[in-house]
């Protein structure tokens, strides 16, 4: 039996919420096939799992649609031989979150074709498509043309300290495209008796997953209204850089660390009532004779600089003759009784 083939009119496009998705299902048969109907489904689901120790997967329907494109009407239950093409078209909801696969959840979008065959299992073929998010607003805020600066005071010892260390971090922006390169500046002012031996930067993905869907998303992972048993935070390190340095006691040094945003970080930051996902840098230093590292967290935004292009409105202009223009601009004739 020939496999039905699902093709999108824009196969490589990352769709935005509100976009129209179009395509067709193609089925080529060398001979007639026993079938009752051919039906096309388009659907989007958001799912979480493993939030509780013993739990069932939770799912939220983003959208769901279907169309019966062919049905046997003559009682023969037979799809004729030849090439059959069935177009489909639907519009994504405005609140569609981006496509995402995380440690404890995912957002997925698919088109599915189902052929109902008498006395046999249904033939099912599906194909995923990608949904993204317009990040223009985030780029306008976090890509301003000047450095973002952060400071942290660090003790040189875990229990016994020989003085404070000041870490100043500067980064030119906090909104990035996948694979983009950025320079992180470390300014270390060492007022302690211990040397600083290392600087580092990590890039992490953080997922916040709910066991059940809420009406509104959490503001952040620290303000979740659910009990600790009904949500889960999961962090995944995606890239890291380390460099050996030496900042002597009672001295000051500045270092520049080039850092590449991992190309696989493609999903834009998003929040829904079922899960949220964001990114952050963890940058810091390692002090001599101290077991733990010290650093600070910098929130980051990832996405493509995409924006909906406004289609120019059609303006109907009435062409006027020179006589009309003159008559409209000239003064009216004088009144005569």
C-alpha cells in the first residue's frame, strides 16, 4: 500500500501565532484500495510528565481541527486508483506557545492523515511543523547598545574569610540569536588575602513544569502557587567556558571571555499555565583554597529577530483631471440676484 505524503506549502517556515498553515496530502494508488474515508487532523498539544514521583502525564489542548476530505458514498468502500491530492488550511491560535521539548514537558504541533479501512487497522501518518515566537519586543528591551552591568560581593572563605572580593560583570546585551557570539567582561577587585584562580560562564536552560494546568502562568519559578509536590524545576546546562587566571591578593584585574550561545538553544522563552522555559547565564570565579565557586545569575532571552510584517493596506485613489483640480481650488462665482 502506498503511504500518504503530507507536504506543507512552506516546509522550512517557523510559523508565528496567528499564521495560516497550508499544505496538502498526496496519495498515489496503483490499484484501488479498500477504504471508508480519508480524514485530516491538525492539532497542537502541551504535555508535562514526571512532575510528581508517581504521576500521570498531564496534557492541554492548544488547538484541534479536522476535515473529512473523502468518504465512500456508493457502498463499495473503495478508493479509486490514481493520484489523489487533498489540500488543508488552518490558522494558529494567537496564544500558541513555541515548539519545545524539555526534560519534563513538550509543546508539539502536527498534521495527521487517517485512512479508515474496513476490517483492517487504520492507516495513520503524521508530520510535525515548527511554531516560534515574535521576540522583537525582547530584543528592543535587552539589546540597547550599552552594557548591562552586575555586581556581587564575595567572601574569600566559606567559614573563615581573609577579606571581600568584588566581581563586576558587564555584558553588551541579554537577547541573543542561536549561535551568536558575545564578550563577557569580568572585573575582579580582590581585597582579600586569597588569590582568584579561575573565571567561568555557563549557559543554562531552565524549565518550570506543573502537574496540572493553571489559568495564568507563573511570574517566575519562585512564585509558583502550587504545592512543592505539584511542580518541578529542571535545569539543563547547554554550554560552558572556563579560563585559568591569577588575581593576586589586594589587586585588581579585568578579563574578556568570548562566549558562543549554543546553536541548539532555538526555542524562544515562553510561559503558559502548564509550563515555562527561560535561559540564564551563571558567571563567576573560583577562589584559591575555597571548595565552592561563587557567581551571579544573568537572565537571557533567545529567539530569532522575527516580526509580523504588516501588509500594506490598499488605498484607492481617485484620479482627478486638471479641470476638476482647477474647479475645486478656484473661488465660487459671485452671487447675482
